[in-house]
């Protein structure tokens, strides 16, 4: 489905990002994963190559503008012009506002909002010049509502939704598109951490409602379908893995 496409997945060393990278590669995209931890990125790359796919990794922090740009340039140099950027790297936040150091609170904005902004800013000139490219921002239902202890995370995801809408509006005339996706609740490191926070906060919490729990493969399949272009007319929208994409189209 994605032959000829070159995809970058940030936070592709584990969790949802790894599954997205593997799915895009399974659909024949050449894939680069970016993250902080060399060893886990290498594991993702090895798993893709073992299945016959094309993959490489670049280790960097998505909040480091110069390092991120250099990493994206290196990917372009090795795999060819980027056609898909998946801004997936993210961190959660735990605790009431007053217990968080403002710098710790702002760090969530740095990773979850500034990271996608920097990556988008770095790849757009090339995509605009070629008139081809898609950006998928991994948002969250938390961008639509906020509960106790989630002010930083929720604020970052709300802003990411607006960034997605603004990006889509800015690139529409050039034939590019941008989406936000919401994966539901996924049992990753972040998901387990959030589950622990809820258990500590609420003695009545019985665990995540099954209706909200999704396998990472569901988010990966959604990314892969968006990457084909079949849903380009939904550019600027947030799409939840539980949405019926066929019905939306
Ligand atoms: P994980 O905690 O399992 O993985 C986070 C990934 O982001 C890791 O690969 C990590 O890299 C990378 N990352 C974190 N900070 C940075 C940074 N500064 N620079 C580069 N890479 C970084 O999270 P999930 O897989 O669960 O989450 C992925 C995305 O999905 C996030 O944006 C999250 O907000 C979103 N999401 C998750 C949900 C869930 O229930 N799990 C629900 C809704 C949305 P490293 O290994 O190097 O630390």
C-alpha cells in the first residue's frame, strides 16, 4: 500500500510508535524511527529488517531543534525525500498542578507540542516543494477533556489539535494534509503509568473501561490508512481509533 513512501516515526523505539513503524514498514514504506534511546530504536529497526522491511534509526531528543533537523536530514539523505511524518513521541504528566514544578509542567509542552512543531517545521519545506506529504500527530482524547492531575498533558494535546488544524489549513492549497489521531487507552509504559495514577487517586477506580482500551495495532492501522491518502479530505480533523473511517469518508 505504501511502496515508495518514506516515513519518519518519532518515539518509534517502543510503545505505540514501534507498532506504527512496524505496520508502515509491513505496508512497504521505508521507515525511520527517532527517539532518545539508541538500543530500543535499534530493536525496532531489527524487527522491521527481520520481516524484510527497510528501516533505520536516528537517536535524538525531539526538543533539540538542531539535533532533530540533522536527524531528519540524515533520514532524507539515506531513504529519500520524506512523504510521511508521524509525530508520536510524547510524555505524560502526573500530579496536581500545585505539586508540579512549573519547569516540569512546561517540559510536557516541550515534548508533546514543541517536538511536533519542530519536526513539522523541518519537513514542510521539502514536502511543499514536491507538493506531496502527510503529517500525523498522535494526540489523545485528553485533548478534549481534562481530569485531575492531567493539566499539562491535556493542555499539550489540546494545543496539538490546534497545531494540526492550523497546519492542515496552511498546507491545503499545496495538496498536503495533516491529521491528529487519538489511540484510545493503550497498555504501554505510559498507559501503565496513567493506570497507576488513577488507582492512587481514586479508591473506586476499577481499571480502565474496556470500551476505551485499544491494542497499539489499531492506532497503527489507522496511521497506515491515513498514509495512503484515502482520507485526505478529512485533513485537519482528529480521528479516534474507534471512529468508523469508512463511514466518515
Ligand atoms: P511510551 O511511554 O510507551 O513511549 C513514548 C515514546 O516517546 C518513547 O519511544 C520515547 O522514547 C519517546 N519520547 C519521549 N520523550 C521524547 C523526547 N524528548 N525525544 C524523543 N523521543 C521521546 O508512550 P506511548 O507509546 O503510550 O505513547 C505514544 C504517543 O501516544 C504519545 O504521544 C502519547 O501521548 C499518545 N497516547 C498514548 C495513549 C496511551 O494510552 N498509551 C493514549 C493516547 C495517546 P525513549 O524510549 O527514547 O524514551
